């Protein structure tokens, strides 16, 4: 019988999260994560550049789903409407990751180094969205505003979603947050 077991990255992520919860993020080493997953440190580094990246493994998928939604938006859509074109796909992605996202969020919030990494990644995502909007023909300033607004709507809705028990609640919360933004911006 083979010693090889599938899904090394998934096993490493699961082991890392368990250890981060059990003994804290700072106290957990890559060697401990690999050992818990039944793998080697070398295998860990084939999948992740460092232990912080375990918490950000879904960033690439988030980016690609969101950018695909923008690309598929109606050509006549406003920049903000195009940004919202990715909401369905990213909501589906997160529906299955609710428990992970809740634990991950507490780890990120409790560790300044990890929080900084998250802010950098969100900044990069905002820039990618902005570039996608410019490629669609949006003026640069409108693309910047729409990208920042869309990521802010996502951030607010995501925070509310983490407090929910229903993993499928993200999509309606995105709509609620977008409507709240519109009401805040409404000229009185």
C-alpha cells in the first residue's frame, strides 16, 4: 500500500489552522504543521512560501473569480455594476469555506504581521480590479473609485457574514452593503 495520500495542500492548511488555534499563530512552526499533516517541511514549502500564506491560499481564486465576473459584465455596465458582476461567483466560493473563514479571521485580527499581509493582498486585489475596469474602457478615476467602493462593500459584507451561522448568507449581505453605500452617497 502506498504511503502517499492526496491533497497535501489541504492537509497542510487543516493542520496549520488546528495548530494556530491550539497554540497560537506565533508559537506554531512550519515543522509542526508538516508533522501534523504527515508531511515534510520540504513538502510544505512546495505549497506555501511561509506559514502566513496558509491563511491566504484562496486569494488567487478570489481574484480570478472576481476578475472573471468583471470581464463577463454587460459592456454597457457602469464601473461599479461591473465590479459587482463578480459577487455571485465569490459568494459561491466562500459558501463552502465559512467555518475556515471564521477561524482564519480571528487569527488575522490577532496578529499584526498577518493583518498587514491581508491589507497588502486586499490592496493588490483593488489594483487588479481597477486595471480590469480601465481595460473595459472606464476612465481611470472612475475605475479607482469603483474598485475601492467594491472592495469596501465586500469587506463590510464579509465582516457581517463572519458573524452569521449561514455560510450562504454572503451574497445577500453584499447586496445589503451595496445598498447601504448607495444610501450613504445619496444626495439629501
